[in-house]
C-alpha cells in the first residue's frame, strides 16, 4: 500500500498539481487511496519532494535531480517496489 501511495504521489508531484499536503490528500482520495496529512508529509519526504515557490504560488516538486530522497532511496527504487 505504501509503495502504491508513494508512486501515485510521485506522479502527482511530477504533474505539478500538488500545491499543499491537504491538496495531496484530496488528490489521492480521488484515486481511491486514503491517506492522512501526516502520512502524505512523510511520503513527500521519502520521495524527495520539496515545496517550490513559483509565480503562480507554491507547488511541490522534486528537489534532488539525482532522484535520491532524504533517506537515500532513489525514486526508481520506490517505483520498482510498487
């Protein structure tokens, strides 16, 4: 379940639609994935997503171009586990 949730969250972040953690919870719910804000917060850290300021507001994006998360697991590994 965690790998599926993180893979979905990664896709949403890559599409640039995650503006807040509560928005991520709502977007995941729309995909049939239940998650709390606290879980989404940990997942965003795990996949290496960071909050980025843009002209149209804040969005979550991938902060490390190498794909390594804060814990050292590459995003490809998260997807492979999924």
